[in-house]
C-alpha cells in the first residue's frame, strides 16, 4: 500500500461526500467559496436554478463560476471508493445473506434484496432501497453503511426523497402546495408557509371527513324532503 493510500485510509468518508448526491465525489470541483461538489451534480443544480447559489452556504454568484477538477480531492475520493470495494469484497454482500422465508402479506413492502420476497422493516435514503432484518444487518455491522440514513419502511421510496437534496420529504409548503425536505425549507422555500407533512395530512383528513359529512347530511335532507 502506498503512503498516499495509508494517509487516505484514516480520513473520514463523510468529508468527501457531495452534499447534492450524498455519494463520494466523482470528478470534484471547488466553488469560489471553497465548497466541493461532483462536477455533474453542480452543473445540473445550476442548470435547474434561476440563480447561481452555492448549495452548501447559499453564497450567490452573479456570473456562473468557471471551475476545474480538484485533483487532490479527486485522488482521495478514488482511494476511498477502492477501500469501500475492498471492504465489500471481504464480507458477504447484502444480497448474499440468507434470511428466513416468511410469506409476504398484503400491504407489506418487499425487501429489495431477497430472492424470495420478504417484508422490509427499514428503508435507506442513501441506498434508496428497503431491507428485511437479515439484509439490514450490514448497515449495523459495517462502518461505511452505518453512516447511511435509515427511516421507517416506505413504499415507493424514490417518491419520498427530494431529488435535489437527497433528503426525506418530511415537510409541506402550503404556499406552493408541494412536499419539500428540510434543505428546501431553508433555501428555495425560505419565508413560505411550511408545516410538517403529518400536520398537513391530518388537516386534509379532517377536511375530507368534513366534506363527506356535509354530503351525507345533504343526502339525508333531500331524502327526508321526498318522504314528507
């Protein structure tokens, strides 16, 4: 192992993750304010935005900055990816784990790695996958996977994740009538009327039953009129 590889082996992976895609950098570039992102992620982010804001600190650039690949960060990222592959090859991959065969019941979310589908118990926002207890174990045993964000099992997981920031859509912007993540609330939706998705769902549920009750009352009133 080279001296450089020995040095990178002690570096925390979280320091070399793109905050847009949440993965280890691929062709990292540095903004004028000193933050690093994957070239493709940053280019796409600015293509979809009206202004040139740093996704990390929200510093605004009046002209789209020119940037080149950060060679040092790029080499470290390559070494980190190699290290992850070595770790995975030295242990059982998640899909090779044997799990108990239990019938999948109606309404349950299937594990993405079971050959014979089993019920998932947790979903991972980083992997964008759902796991049964057996296939979830590597997330508790391996340091790299241990940094992933696990949530209660979710059906149609990709629809529950913000495509811009890779975070769970846990908030609702009433101003724009759309689901957003906490990062969206701090940036594009700052100053808007934002509440939790659970509160919005509760409000809509109450409104639904209120409308249903009103419709029922109207039906009863019409029926009573004809009886009389």
